[in-house]
């Protein structure tokens, strides 16, 4: 998941992706405890993806970033 892809997504798509990442993160953490996780970097990558998504959503909330729908109507 590249940064460019996140910048092009709508708010609803970002929220759905965030929920998916959180589920994946929980699964990765559980598998690490059980000893079934092969690539432990997935945990870090997923956590950072969640942080990126949260940052973008917060920028929309504060008005720093304008949504695609608003900018097309203006």
C-alpha cells in the first residue's frame, strides 16, 4: 500500500481500509504470540499503515486536506 494510493482514496474507503488493517494487526499479534507468524515486519508495516490512515483522516477532519467531492463542487 503506497502513499499515493492513500492520497487518492475517499474518506469512506480510508475508514474501511483502517478497519481491515486493525483486524489484520490483531491477527498478526496473535500469531506472533502463538509462534505462527513468519514475517514479523508485517506487524510494524500494518501499525504504520494504520497511523498513516489516521493522519489523513485527521487532516480531513481539521480541514487541512479537502475531500475530492468538495473540491469538484467548488
